[in-house]
């Protein structure tokens, strides 16, 4: 890509012989006649009792069929919808050509975690939303996400996992604070550019939200480990059980030779609703509930961590995390696993796929309801909750219609476990440890949106610690952006030092100056 | 992995472990705690740092056998590794010269109390310590506490050592004869509750260091939440020390008992396995 603008680069790639030939094999019109394929899934009544993946992945034939639907547009708008800028038509056409390993390589040019993104990205509001099909011919988009997952899984299963090429190792030490999606994307790009990268992680496992947050049935931890192993092969070092700002400060780490940092410490603090009875036992934040099950494997009696998961489980909220929690509760044996959401299903922030999967699995949706109080038994365990019915009023700041309580509509239902999934706030540990860092009133780190650089020039930041609560792929996009601008920043710093040195006549003068 | 380099039994139930943790040894201050996980299937449990040796790069933790994880931890020997140790966590104790400090520690709560007592003493305060336990062999770290205290009073429930009686009785005797500027207390929740009631009666500012259930210990999960002054606080990132008069100890005790059933089932499984082995 060096020396070429992105548009010229894509044009040049598109005019390569193999791409031209593929296009000539099947007319665009014939391609648009092909129906979008379905992702094979585990049967709902079976999968709601186990933790293995819901989506089973495309077969080779299904993948090639889907890849054929892509007409290889001269102006591939899909790429503009990708926060990490994957060369989408190129990898899709590699699949059509049956060159699955090459397809995986294309993905890894810009995406450190293709098997993860192929599973958890909301493609329907990104690449697939701006695909030719929905934009121009009102048909369902090419299932780019399914194809991404296919290529990544094929490569892993082939045992021929490629390790991205690393330009000359420069030995300059940089660190990521946090090993979630922002940190991993950052580490991958910095390692490719030759930096000596260390990733610090507070927990005992690498992967951040990918490990503690997203359940096995959506993203097996093993998939995350495969992608982390590639980063390790690229020379990235991982240090777990290390909280930067607590175990050692940024200043101390600078003395160990690090020249710049990327903070990707995530949105750690769960929000509660501050209603009566919320501290009864059996009431969890979604972070705690999911961490116990996903990271600590509480459902497995061989592991020491317990989890309370009863017969009547209410999950408060309508986001992806709420869906993950309620589907987890069902799998842990809940007879009633309920979503309690104060707006209607149209306003739900969760991905459509997650909502549909949850409905298929027998999750009850109590939309337009809001909890106002919890009642406990003599031991302090929650046994009932009081709900208020809501109706939708005028749109609020978010553009969604505001839920308004219906007077006198309270009623009580039995619950023995509640999971509160009403958002998170940024983790305070890093901002607390760096007093000079410019932080917003919400606790997020303020950065230059273009460079991801914070008020301290050597500190960059991305992901939920900047955004407050977003998606895996946006965090990864931030990590990549931070890597690119940190590289420019460090190189400029080096140039400044060199030009400063040039102003001296002798080495003796330099040493005198340095004192 | 953190290697255990020294181990000492204070009693059948209470063990002192010294482990390698050079970064934590350097960064820790009085009041800090660590999260420990024994084995790759272990749970994450918070433990307060009792002592640290900067030169050797070690920290000391004191563990009481109460459940499966603490028994597993106590069963580790010198040379064994603890799978995960992370910290130091929480806010350190706010130490300044105030005058006379009354330090009240119960059971293994004396372990986290030790660095606090030491820090108050080093800041130029007069420190009177009251240590309490059910019986003699559960009184720990007496010698070390004496090193940093102007006076030490020992209370045991059964009178097997020191004076017979509750910690509050020992404290009240001091409060009646001395002008106390601050009270600091660490121990079982029920003990701290009664300490708080006593000192409230005498209008003495009191700080309690809370030890709740935690998972990550970094603010992420909210398992450790307690009500302080009617507001929900997270012990891991807002504490572990709070104004004892504002803490809802009854709620804290209720939350500490969350997993009583699960814990006793796990304990039975563990003991059965242990017997078979």
C-alpha cells in the first residue's frame, strides 16, 4: 500500500488477472440471482442446554456460493463500513477461487482477530449495511461476517496458520495496558511494524472482554487463544496479573525502557439502577454473572468458583450483554429466563441475530417493563421483584422513544436470580493512577479522535475506556488507529533527536549537552 | 506464578505464607490487598498484605482455613507456586499524625491491621492496639504488633489468654481513660459492627477495613458492593476502608453468606476427594 492512495491500491488489486478472470466466470446479473445462504445452527432446543457454539460455520460449498454473490464492485463500499479496513472483496474473491488460506492471509493484513470478528462483529450495521445488495438492489447483503469466520476457521483447522510478516525489528519498547480487543489489535499492528510489544493484563487470562464477557456459545475461548498464539509468534509478550498503575506505575515502566503506551483498559465498572433491594444476594451485575461463568467456569463442578443461577432468572436490559446473560441463565437450567426491558423490541440495542437466537431458545421477553424494587427472603436472597409497566413517549436524546411509566401498573413476579445489565462505566484504575491525564466527566479518557493520543503525549488510548461502552470491532479500530499514530509519533520523536544531534559538531559537544 | 519461600503455622487453622512478588512488595502500602488464585481451577480470593520485604521482593499473607480455596492455599508448601497473585489493590490507608490511635483487630484481621499500626506509629502517633480472638492460639502477630504499639491489650472469648471478654470491652476500657483521635478496626464483619456501635456512642471517628467477596478485584464485577451512608460502594476500588459508622454491616454479612450452601457442598466434595487420595 506504500506510496499509493487507498483508492488506487484497491483499483490495482481489483485489476489483477485472477480477479478479472473470476469476474468473467459469472456475470454480475447471474450473481445477483443467487440467494443469500443461511448459517447452519445447532437446534434451539438442544443448544439451550449446552455451551457449545450456536453457529456451526459454513461448509466449503456454502462459502463458495456466498462468495460468488459478491459482484466485486469497482467501488467496494463495504470496506468503508469496516472499522479495521479489511480488503473485503479481495478475501471474498479468494474464497470464491477456493484459495481459503490466502483469504485468511488477506484478513490478517488488517485484522489481528478474524475468527473473533467473524463471530461477534455487528456486520449488519457495518460492512454488510453498505454492501451493494441492500444499497442498490434491495436484497440481503453478502454475508461477509460468515465468510470471515469461514476463512479464519479453515486456516486454523488446516494447521497451516500463517504468521503475518514483520518488518525489520526495531527494538523500541511499547506496551498495551489491557489485553482486550483494542490492546490485541494494537499489539498486532505494532509488532508488524517491528516494535517490541508487551501487553499487560490485570486478570489471569489474556483476552479481556473476549474471555470474561462473551459466552462460549457465541465465542469459544479457544478461538481467542488461537489468535493470541499468532500474536505470540509475532513476538508480542504478554504479562498477566499485572495492573499498570497499581503493580507498577507508568513512570516505573518507562524506566524499564517503554517509550509509549496504549491504554485499552475497558469499561470496567458495572452500572446498577439504585433501586431498593438491589444489594440482595442473587442479584448480579452482568459483568459478575458472565465472569463467573465464562472466565471462572462456575458451571463446571471441577472449578472452585460458584454461581447462583436459579429457576426464575430476570435479566434487566436489552443489549448484547443482556442477551448473553439471559441465554447463559437458560443454559444453566433456568425454567424461566426473562429479559426485562423498558422499551419495545424495536429499540433494543442488541444485535438482531442475538434477539432471534434468544427467542428461538425459549427466552421470555418482558418488554416495556421496568423493575422498581426487589424483595428478599429471610436469608437475604432475592425472591420477588416489583415491575412497572411502561409505554413509549416522545423520542429522547438517543433518538429512541422515551419509556414512560404507566401509573398504578405495578405487579410482582417471583425471581431467585437477577442479572442487571444496564451498561458500564469506564474503569477508574488508570485515570486514578495518572493525575495529569485529561479525563471526561464520565470518566473516559479524552483523546484526539484522529490520533487516539491523550493529553499526555506518550499515552494513547482506545476502546471502551475512550468510548464508554461500544463494540469489539470499534475497540479494534481504535487500537489500529493508535498503533499507526504512535508509530508516526515515535518516528517523529526520533527524527527530532537526530536533527538535534546534527546541530552539534562533535560527540563531545553532545555529551556536554546531555550532561 | 509466585513461589512460596516461607511458611509458618500460627495455629492449626491459621497459616503465614511468604511469597515472591517483587513488584507488589515495592508498590504496596498499608491497607492494600492482593487477589490470589490457587491452581488453574481455583477461585479468586482477596487477601490483605500483612508485611513486605523490599530487599527480598516478598510479601506476607496470613490465611485462615475457612473453605476449599483457603484450605488449598494453606496446604501449599515452601517451594510450591501460587498460580496467580495480583495487586496491590484498593486504596492505601490514609495515614497522618492525629494523636492517639486505637487499633482493634480480630482473628486474622490482625494481619491487615499490622501494616496500618506500623504506618500510624511511624507517622508519630501513639498507638494502642487491642487484639481479640476466640482462644489463645488464634491470637496472631502479637509480637509484631507490640513492636509498633505503645500498648497492647489481648482479649479472648474463653479467657485462655489476656483478658476474658469481647474486643469492645477491651476498647471501652481504653476509651474511658484516654483521648482517642481515631479508631481503626479490621476483623470479622460482626466484630466490626459492634466496634462501630461502641465508637459511635463515644463519637470517635472510626475506619473499618472490609473484606468482602470479590472476583476480579479491579472494579469490574461489583460482587464486593456494600452500602456506605446509603450509597452502594465497591470495596475493591472505593475501599477497602470506609467510615465504620456509615457501613451497613448487616447487609455486608448477608452478602458474605451468599454462597454458604455452595461452599459447604464444595467443602464436602473436597474432603471426600482428599480422603480417597
